[in-house]
C-alpha cells in the first residue's frame, strides 16, 4: 500500500476517539513523534515528501486521508485544507526532538 506510514498515523492515531488523546490534532502528531521509533518517523517523512512531490490536488489528499487511510479527523472542519494539514504534519515531524 502506498503511504503506509501516513496511513498508520491517520488510522492508528486519528481514530474515532482521537480528540481524547491530545488537546489538538497537531499535539496528537507530536504524540506520534514521541512514541514511534526513529525508523517509523523517517518512513513518515518519506511518505509526506513523496506525497507532496506529486503536487496532489486537495481532492486527492482528501481521498487519501479520509478514504484510503480511514482517518476520523477532517481538517476542513477545523479551518484547514487537506494540503495545509499534510504540510503541517510534515513540519511537526521535522521539528527537532
């Protein structure tokens, strides 16, 4: 499956009760960064870079995040676009630990 680690983040962390795990979606990505091993984080960086390098449309990212990856978090409902959210996740993953 393409974007396997991004799918793991989306489905494994952003499940139906994701809002009980952290104060904000960004904070939940930080929980992911703190809990997962360095190899998993590098795989997520590669997934995000590969996705962004394809210059995807908003609809393509939406289909990946909500459809393929089965995330329960919809960034549009929180004032962001899907592309903006993916870029934000990439920034968080790139932050020094």
